[in-house]
C-alpha cells in the first residue's frame, strides 16, 4: 500500500521547471568514495541516470585525499582505478559529446587531504603543511587538513586546481572543505609565525578566540580562493568557479546574524564575503536537512542564500541522502520560491548521486532508480545551465600580481597593496606566496600603491580592460644580479654572471620534482628537490649563475618562482 501511495504522490507533483524553460543549474554531487567514474561502465551509467533525471551538470570528485582521478602532474593516482584509464577524460568525452550536453565541474577537496600514505603524496612529503590544533593534533575529528596559512600548502593546493583547468576541457572547478577544522585549529607553526609577524606579536600561540586571529584565518582561506579564481580566469576565462559551502544549524534570520553562523565564526569560511567580492561564480551551500526535523532551518538558509547572490549565482544544495524521495521533492519545490525580497536561486544541486534517499525505516538507499525517475518527472525536461554573463560578455576587468624581494625572490609577505581609481578604493595584504588580486573592476586607469613593511612605498599606473586580467608582478629592492629580458641579451653576458630572468615562459617542464626545465633555448638547473615541478606554460622569474655547456646556455644553481601561467590553447 505504501508503494502505491508513493507512486500516486509522484504523479500528482507538478513539474518544477519554469513555464518558459528558464535556464537552471540542475546538478548532482558524485563522490569518490562510491561508484561514479572509476570505470568506463560507471561513467556510462552515471550519465544515463543524469540524463534520465533531467539534470544538466555533474559535480564529480576527482581529488578526495590528495589523490587524483585524472592524470595529475602533481599527485598520485587514486588507488581504485585501472592503470591507463583516465576517468575525467572519459567523463568529459561522454558528457560533452552526446546530447543533451552535461556540464562537468571537477570537485577537488581543498584543505581536507586525509592520510594518504603514498610516497608522492602531500602528506608523506610535507607533513609540515598540515593544520594543527592548539594541542598539536593534526586530525580534527573530520579529516586531516592542510593549513592555507602555510605558503607551501596554499601553493600546492592552488596548483592542483589549475592543473585540471590547464589540461582538461572542464566546465568548472569546485572547492570543498575550503575551511579550517574548527575554532581551535590553525596553529601550523609557519602560519602562526606569519601571524605574529603581521601583528608585531612576540613568539607564541595567539588565543583561539582572538578576533584578530579569527580574521587572519578567514583571510588565509579567502586568499586561496581569490588566487585560484584569478588564475582560472587567466588560463581559461570560461571556466566556472564554485564551492560547496557550510550552513550548519539554523539559518541567519537577519543579515547581521551571518557573523554568528558557523561558516564565518567557527571554520572561517566567509562565503558571503566571497560572493560579494565576486570570487565565486556559483555558491552551492550544503543545505542538508531532514525535512521532518529541520524544515524551518532549511527554509531560513535558503532565504539567506537567495538574498546574497550579489552579481553572481547560487544553487541550493539539498541533502537527498537524509530524506525519503517525497521529502526531497517537497524541498525541491521550495527551492524555486522567491524570498520576500523577490530573489530566487539559479540552480539546485543534490547530494548525492550514490546515496539517493532513505527508506521508510530511515536506512540509506544506494542508486535507487526511483530517485532518478522522480527527478526526471519533476523537472519535466532538460534546460541549459544559466550563462554567466560576467564571463560570456564581461564589462569589467581584473588585476593580479606577485610581489617578491629582488635579492632573494622570497615573497614580500605583509606588503600592503592599495588600489584607487574609477571610483574604486580597495586594499589587501599579499598572501604568503606574494600574491595579490582585485576582481571585477570597471575598465580604466588605476593607481596601485605598494607599501612594503619597513620600506618606502611605490606607486604605479595600471590599465584595466574588460574581460582581461592585467598582471602586475613586482620585484622590491636592489639585487646584484643582472636583469635580462631576452636570449640575445643573455648570450652576450660572460659566464659566471649572476642573472635575473623576469617572467619567462617554461617551454618544457620538469619530468619530476628534480631535474632541469627549459625556457626556450635556456636550461634552468635547480639544486635539490622542489615541492612541485614546473610545467610548460608556467611563467617564472629565475635567478642563478650563467654557464655554458656544449654551446647550451644554462642557469645553474637557480631559484625559480611561479609568477603567472599562459592561457590554455
């Protein structure tokens, strides 16, 4: 009897697509801990179910524990895929090559890296990158995480996202676990040292409830998101940047209540600020609530999400894994309802593909065909994902840059950058890698003032063009090395000259984390092992000693720093 009542309920539910067929994101999260994309057969099944359900996007996990379900240039392959099979490449081929078109958004766990023991993994090579509690623990009860306040950890993580954008035709990249583990976390010694230097504090731990230390941790997470966003635009402007963001508990009932929400106050994920700044294209808050227990909490969060999209988009993340199918459909109906301010979301995303629903006893059901069928009936036909007009027809531009000390090529940490012009006035400190960036600026001429700690400020003019990222890299101070602009100039210098090559493109990358790489006809030789190799298309600044070996120009004993990336062809 229960089964027949449920079928009748499905038949009576209206389709939720707007009458005009208005574009909506209709996505589903596909996690890496269950069946999804690990074999060609799993991919084919996934896409068949997605198309049956009337969905138009998959958010598929390709990095779960600092491993890769794709051919990574940096991290080891996941242990549960066959040698020679590239799950991401096959998924893209099948999602894009068959109608209707399915967008592929690559979900990489950001700070959560688990306990991957592969000798090439981040955890094995650089345990000093991990986030620690004030008691020295590296596991927060949820996951082992990196600390984005450690410059090496932030650089590694940012480059894993760009590795995907540079080598795959993805529609988007997706942050998850882009946060700290809790308010007592963030005590990585390097991050704490940087904080103490910034604040002029003596050595030692800041109190975890210090408002300044809380803001420091928010700033580290935000800096990682901002840098990834601007480099993504540089390499492929059409790639969409999204994040699975935290809700937890009851939703804010006023704008001011946001600062008391867990995302902001406990794990230092200021996603409302990211949307206001414009460093996410899609915000996908994880509004995972049991309909019978916490429907009001869900509704409060949905209202807040809809009212805080600013100039970009939000999709409501629903926890179908917590609910019977009929309750998920009730929640889906409310997703599209406007707020009292008249705002609607531009999409919905379901968690998860694998765990589709709970049964009458509350037990989780895996890959229940009735779930995909119910969504297909509810949506009533495929629609496209809304175009991101700020990317399709941009009217604003952006600025990014890296500031280094000329004598060492070390990042100029704690340097304040102030931007003024075209009615804008913004400022930020560079991050631990020396990076700064300003997004969505009206075209025109700006004045950029760089204020290094303990040194004289310098000001320069920067031109912003619509749809473009203007890169403004700077070297501070003097250096004894000879600055060289091109190969002809380099060839005229005597052997043994200390040289500085600024913003040269890598033409042939390193085979691993040791060895040579090429800048055209120039070989760069770096002593020791690097955390990550340089790849073709990286733009680097290099300092070292000029040598000649068998007629080949060599920069020996070199130090190289990534300062840009070339656009994807």
